[in-house]
C-alpha cells in the first residue's frame, strides 16, 4: 500500500511540475528545486544539478529525463516510469487542446503579445537557474576555470553541449586526481 502511495505522490508531483513548466528543462529548475529538493527531499541540490547535466547528454527532453532519474531513485524502475508519465501527462492533454484551436488564434495580436511576454518570463526563469546553479557550482578556482572555458567554447566556438560536458568531466577528473 505504501508503494502505491509513493507512486501516486510521484505521479501527481511531477504532473504539477509538468503543468506549470514553460520553456523547457532549465526554466523548470526553480520549480524542481522547490518541490523535489526543498519540499519532498527526494534529491539534493547537487543530485538535481547532476541529473540536469546527465539529462543534457542523454536523448530526450531534459525535464523528462530528470523526472525519470528522480522517480527511479525514489521507487526504482516503476518509479521512473510513473514520474515520467506524470510529467508528460499534462503536456499531452494541453497540446491536444491547443492543437485543435491554435490555427484559429495565432494570427491575433493579443495571442502574439502573450507569447512575447511568456518568452521574456522563460528567459528570466532560465537566468535565475543559471544564478542558482552558479552559487552551488562555482566553489573554487578550478570550477571557475571550467565555467569560463565552457562559456568560451559555447559562445565563441559554438561547441556542442554534449562535447562541452564530456570535456568538463574529463578536465574535472584529470585535475582532481592530479591534486
């Protein structure tokens, strides 16, 4: 009975996150932090950051991958499946409703203005995530060096996020083992 309660809790928690998340995995990070780390204590901030990094490197949507990782940690493979289903369920329903009507409304200035406002909000949520992750991740000169290298590789050389994560991991291992 306790397992069913845990699975329902996973489903409804990730449904709530999925329902109120706009703008992708990074934009949902503040909500994940609040629900998964602070409220439910299903993961630590470091674990959530790791899940985000791994989610970036694995196929699929980052947010869905994070739901899967947290669910698996909490209740094994079934927990991963239930958390993932919970996360995508609201989107499936909303997309079906919107798909039926969107052609009738996209040309309206009011709808275009609303989307412009939503994009600004999502940008700020992503920026907030960067600030919060930086506070937890940039802990010494070594991590600041990697941060600077990733910014340069991303902005000036347009390197793939996957390549940057792999290079950062290799550099982290090399430097930490060399100490």
